[in-house]
C-alpha cells in the first residue's frame, strides 16, 4: 500500500496532468490519513468538481477557505472565497454569493495587484453584465483585461475580453463584439488557462454566435467544445455543450436526437450549475412543442421558470398553439421588456416570434415596430437567419393587412433564405403563410403546393401537432359587411363619472348595442373595452343598425341627459375566416375608417354606399388610413 507521502505526491501529479478522477482518489486517500494543507484541499476541491463529485465540492472549498484563514494567508483566503462565491452563484444562491464576494474583497483590501484582485473585478463585471448595467460591465471588464496583461495572467485576459465582447453585442456593436469573442477564444485555447476559464469562454463564444444568427459558427464551436470536454475529462461543461448541440439539431430538424441531448443537458446542469439549467429546460420545452408534446413542453418550460429563466419565445408560442394569442402576446412582450443581458443580447432571435404573436393578437402597430427592429438587427449582423426572420415578419404583416400580392412576394423571399439556412421547421411555417396568401389571391393550385410541402416537412420531422392543425387550418373566404363601433373620449368620461358610474354606463351601452345587433341580424365578432366589431350579411342591414344605434343614443341623451358619443365605421369586402377569426385587408380598412370617424358619426366607404339605395350622405372625401397603401374614399351617412 502506498504511504501518505506517495498518495499525496500521486494526487498532485495527477492534478497537474488533469487526470481528475485519479487526482480525486489519491488526494482523498492522503486526506484520510492526515489533514491536507490548504493548497492540497484546494486541489481536492477542483478534482471533485471536474470528476463529478459535486456533493463534496462545497465542503472541500469551505475546508480550504478555513485553512487559509487560520494560516493568515489573505490571498489564499480570498481566492477560495471567490471560488465559493462562484459556486453559490451557479447554484442560484445570490445572497451567499454576494457574501463570499465581499469576504474576498475584505481580504484583498490594501494588498498589491494580484490575479485574485483581477478575479474579484471580473465577478463584478459579470454581475453588472447580467443585471443590464452595460457601461459598468464594460469598464470593469476592461480593467480585468488590463490587469491580466500586466500580470501576464491569460485567464484574466480571456475572461475580461469575453465579458467586454458580450457588452458590445448587447449594445448592438456586432462586428466589434465578435472580434473580441474570437480574441478571447484565442487566449483561452492557448493551453495556459484554467479549465474553468476555457469552458466559460467556449460557452460564451457559442452563445454569441447563436445570438447573431450564425448557426454555422455556433455549430463548429459546439463540436470543438465537446472535443475539448473529452480531452480534458471534465464533467461540468458538457451539459452546456450538449444544450448548444441540441439547439443546432433542433434548427436542422433532428428533433428526436435534439430532445435526448436537451434532456441530458438539463439533468446534468441541475446537479452542476442550476443557474444554467433553465437554458436547457427552455430548449427541451421548445423541442417538445415542435414534436407536439404540449404537456411535456409545458412541464419543461415550468421547470425553466423555477430555476429563474424565462424560456422565450417557446413558452409564448405554446400559448399561441393553445389558441391564446392575448396570453402569448403578454408573455412575449414582458420578456422583451427585460433589460438583463440574457434577453438583450438574444433579442433579435425573439423578434420573429414576437411579430407572429402580435399579428395573431391583432396588434399590427406592435408587429410593425418589432419588424422594424428586426430589420435593423439583420443589417447590423449580416445574419441570414435574422434577414429571413425580418422577411417572414414583413410578409405576415402584409398578409394580415390584406396586401396579399406583396405578402406573397416577401414570403417567397423568406422561404428562399430559410432553405439556404437548412431550417426546415421554420420554412414549413412560412410556407403555410404563403399558402394563405395564395388562397386570398385565388391561386388554389399554388396554395396547395405550399401546404403539401409544409405537410411533408412536418411528417418527416414528427411535428404531430402542426400536422393536426394543418388538417383544419384552410381558411374560407367570406364576403361580409364589417362594422366597428367605439365610444369617443372614454378615458375622460371615466375621470368625470368615476369608476362605478362609468361601469353602469358601459353596461347599458353594451346591452343596447347587442340588442340592436340582434334586431338587424348582426353578428358580434369581438368586444374589446368599449368597442364592438360586428359583421352583417349585407350593407343595408349594417347601415340600418348604425342609424338605429345612433338614434337610440340620441333619444337617451334627450330623455336622461346623457349617453356616450359613439363613432361607427362601415366597409364591405372579403375576409379570410378560420374558426371564429376574421382577417384581411377589408377588415383592417373598416377598423381604420371607424378610427377616423367623429363622435356621433357614421363613416362609410364610398364603395359600400354604392351597394345600397336611398341613402343620404355627404360628398365623398379621400382618407389616408394607417397601414393601407391606397387612399380610401368615404362618406358620412346622414342619420338624423
């Protein structure tokens, strides 16, 4: 049997050669015979981490920290306090992490410049970065780089460059940011950095390239990082590497393999670094959503939330899949309002889904704002993925507004880009939007070709939920007369009347509108706040309803002293009808005509008036309506 001296020497030798399991075994054997010095306890802590003995890591770090403190070694005490701070941060214990960081700061107070002082500043830089304080993060990161270069400490140089790069990326300085990403990776791969530094920079490099939409480079770095994990025999970073590999496989359409990797990554990160497990759970949820496993996706998304990560856009898209566009809209907009680094840097990747959700929720203004932002990101990054997302988003907006020919042209461009990127699932969804545009253009043959191509892709990928939705999604075209109402100055009325009185007025108004709709064979499509969207089989009945509603309000005003002023807009045309939802250019025109009307006015498109007889109106005038390319001629109906 080896003596204590032999076990300790063997453990130190194995540690120097990164033979982590062997180092762990021998150093443990030496420690059982007689307490180790703090330096060897620190080695045993690292060997525990990299060999997968996570349950012992915290205890060993604490033992080393106490030993350094008892010996009066302030530098060693600070170094292990910083290691404990990082451990606590990785395990979502922010309070303890801050406490250990402050302990390290006290130990280093008044000491000469050192590597430990550089790591203290790096943790400050990282904390600023994660909280969204980008100016503070960049200043601290630059200081870390300078300290690293003065001390010839490549770990500090690589970590500082890494964080400064992500600050630049979050601030939209993509080219400069990626240049620093590559520089940090060059330093980290020099062979003179610690395992934790190299792993951190590998992960950050992959994250950077996926956020700018360069999935080719992200995939290359993912493969390189997995080879590095095998070469170094480390068990901490493969979870992050597998998570990134799952992302790449999901984009390529290998959903079954991607799910296996994402699940393995999530289970590993829960044990090793729960602060990062949310990423893997979010990816697992998105893969399951695409495979049609709504319950499994919801479970994965909830687990991501439980460890402090907002898994977007997947969670919002799951709500959209469940026919809850309003809930999906709230969820994605809340995510986009998050100022933290994780959201800000990957923001362009969220925007195509945000546009799709906003369109589904009927908020075209928000959709346009998000699409414009995506166009800027595509220009800044030169990313084909972001450009494809911008084209897809523009096409969806044009389609929602009824500009079907323009929508078809833009969507075809998006499909070309997505095919070049080899993103089959995304391509299939854009094909469905293009099929909708062709249907509106009376090109049923082209629509069928696109739908069939999407169906074949979903079958090949195993996207069962999308297949089921496709079977029932074909929209019908219906010609109707669309009518919108809205109470004028409702916000001021609430202030004047008070909440209780306003609620009574609103209840009376809603009952009156619904009773009048029933009398004139109108159908209530939507009721939002104090406005109604209704349809009628023909223009005459829509105008009869509008006249009677205004006369009823006038009579109530005469008899009771008050009734709200209501504006009405009417336009006849075609809509795409799916289940109970109506969309298309003519619906949008009717809504904009109503918005242009004044209190007590019935504003009607001139084309609609021509479908009726015996109606007294004003002279026609032309309006420029928001979101409508051409001028629209309207008249005011004389109802008094």
